[in-house]
C-alpha cells in the first residue's frame, strides 16, 4: 500500500478512535467542568504525551511482547483498572453547584487561607471557588489516563502490526507516530476550548455534575470490564 493511502487510513482510524467517548474524554470533560481551559489544555498535552509511550513501544516491538505475554498484560490491566477507579471516585463525588456554594460559605475562612497555597484558586461563573490543580498535576493526570489505557495499547499494537506494512521505512513510521501525537493533542485541545466556552461552560457548571457522575460510572464499568476480562 502506498504511503499516502496508508497515512489516510491511519488518520481515519485514529480520528474515530480518539473521537469516541472513553477515559481521555471523561477526564477532559471533568477538568473543563471543574476547573478551567488552562487546566484542560495541560491535561490534553498530557494525553498527547501518553500517545508517545504507545508509539514508542509499538515501534520497537515491545507492544507485541506486552500483548503476547499474559502476565505483563494482566499486570497492565490491573494498574489501569486501579487508576480508572481512582478517577471514577472523584467523578462520582461531584456535587451540585448549590452544594458547593453552601460548602464554600460555611468554610469561608478556609477558602481565604487556600489562596496562599501553591495551587491557584479559581472562581467559577456561579460564584463557587474551586481549588485548581497545578499545570504539572493536570499534565500528569492526562499522561497516566492515556498511557495506562489498555485499549490504547491494543489499538496501537494493531495499528503498527496490521495497518502499517512491515516493510514501511522506520522514518515513515516515526512520521506516522508524530502525526498521531499531534492529532491527539490538537483534538483534545479543541475539545477543551469548546467545553470551556462561556455559554457551554455555564450549562456545564449548572448540570455538569450529572455528566461528571455519568463519566464516573463509565470509568468504573471500564475498570470492572478490565478485571472481568482477565477472569474469563
């Protein structure tokens, strides 16, 4: 298959994969609702960095080893399931805006002291104050949610072993990998921009806790699915 046709096929498959709801989308949605555009974009950069991990081990053949070694693959699945549960727990604890406002009023003194902390305190549109994570933590969250995604492991192993011909030059494979990293980062940055638009953000801040909890359930189900797939 010519390189151009190969690239177009990769781009199409990747678009449908990255655009489908999953752990990455759930995290970006949570960051956009709970914090702000800056945090969501740093999280998007972290997700893109996670793609570098998948591309790297696929290029050197480690991905095939992970997929073929039952013990390694099982360990990766349990690590991923644990992290999905961790994110799901925070999503499921999302509160209604009025509950957050009541908590802020009852702890006004504490909120004032939080302003001096390293992590910046953000004031939301509805008047509530949310202790925002640092850019480094946001980046790390995005990186871990993607790098530990077993489905992403299977996707990239399949992509580099089936779609991309074995005789394809290494330089071209690296170019494909660079595109996948850039395209993933661009998509989630775009999503972060859309979700933090003033009107969209206003709606999300009023009803976003519902989506937050739904995404928490989805992540929890994904974690359970990973564990049960190992038992079957």
